[in-house]
């Protein structure tokens, strides 16, 4: 016999993880305003070890167009600059001897549209994850029907899974819409 609560809980956990992953991916898509999350993918050579930038420096915003990266050790400034350039984020860092300064350029209309397309692509990946979780739950319900789960109970579970899927798809759509508005705002 199938544990209905466990099946729904597992499906919801996987759908929630898909939405959480989408939120992380959307922070990496820059919308024009300076955001420390823009540098999340940057990895720095720290004594022969590649480590995330956040482990060797503090990252702060000065204003809507400037990021300041203050290394814990001054001798890391050159390595940090090299890593930011190498990350291919479209930034041209400079330094003042104390910290690395990044001026975030304004986005062109063409670049904005490309970023919106990228955000929609990430949203579609999240929806694929949600559909996959839905399918696994439905398969578990079908298997339980073969093992003697009453038809009306199975139909109720399937309706719950569909409702859950709709809820998480709406969350994805809301995140993508918000990101699109943020990107297209001049």
C-alpha cells in the first residue's frame, strides 16, 4: 500500500527544490543594477586552489552601478581582477590599491532581450523539473492502484498532485515575470 502523504511530500520537496534552484540561477542574470550576486560564479586562484570570490574578499555595492570587492589580503587584488575578467561577465575591473572597483555598464536593448530569453530558459528548466516530479508521483500512484489502492483514493491523490504542480508552475511564472520586469526596466 502506498503512503499517500509521503508521495505528496516527496513531490512537493522536489518541486520546491526546482523553484529554489531557479531563484539562485535568476540572481546570476544581471538586470542592470549592481548586485553582489553577479560575481557568484567568479572563482579565484588562491595559493593554487580555485575558490569562490566570496571566500577571499568582501563584495559590496557602492551605488546602483558600482561594486566594490575588498580582498582579505591586499596581494590578492591582481588575482581577483584577473578572475573577474576571465569569468567573461562583461566587466572591466580597476583597483585603487585597496579594493577592486567594478563599474556595471548600462544594458543595451539587445542585451536586455537576450537576458530575458535566458531567464525564460531557466524558467523552462525549472518547469521540466516540476513536471518530472509530477510524473514520478503519478507513476507511484499508478503502481499503488495495481497493488490494490481504491480508485477514488487514487483519483484524489492525482488531483492533489496536479494542484501541487499548478501551484509551483505559477511560482515559476511569477519569478520569471518579476525578473523580466527588472531586466527591461531602464
